[in-house]
């Protein structure tokens, strides 16, 4: 497994921690299976809005976009995270910037692994429960 991070912002991020958390979630879900590359782009609200418009026809910014290509592919997926939005949400939810980043990262990784939250009664609850569980295990407890 290879996790590649590109930070297109001026914001300093502990990339080794981002990689560690993403790897832990993937290992918890896949066990010893060795998936391909996961790309993570850390960017601004304006760029994520542009990506959201181009690929999802939604003319709005968001905190995270996940693109799942399949676990058998060389690149299993791309995750795009707006650090502007993470900063806003951290204050809104009374989290540190890092806590909010890691929480949203876990959400993005779960999407790449095939989880959805469309219609909360059709599996979405499971995704959010897993997200909270992994956040507690891999961030809060270390």
C-alpha cells in the first residue's frame, strides 16, 4: 500500500500522521490485503468547489470528496480535502484543526473502501458508526 499526499496550501499538516491514520483504517477494513495507491490532496475551498462542479455537477465547496476506483486497481482512490472547510468546521464542532482533519480523512477513506451514507437507513449509520469508532481508536486513543 502506498499513500501519496499533496498539500497545495500553506497550512502545515503532519503528513506522517495522515498516512498513519489512513493506513490503520485500511488495515482494519482489509486485514492483510495489500491494496494499491491512495492519493490524498489537501487543498482550498475554491479548488474543491471546482472539482465538485467538474465531477459531481455540484457548484459548491465541501469538506471532502472521495473517488473510489476499486480495490483491485493500481490506484484505489483519490481523496480531496478542503483545509479551509476543515478549519471552519473545527471551530463549529469545537474540535482542534487536527481532530477535524483526521475525522474527515477517516470519512474519505471509508468512501474509497466502498461505504456510503446515502439514505441513513441503508447503511449510512454503519459508516458513521465506523467513522466514530476509528476516530476514537486511531486518533483519541492513539
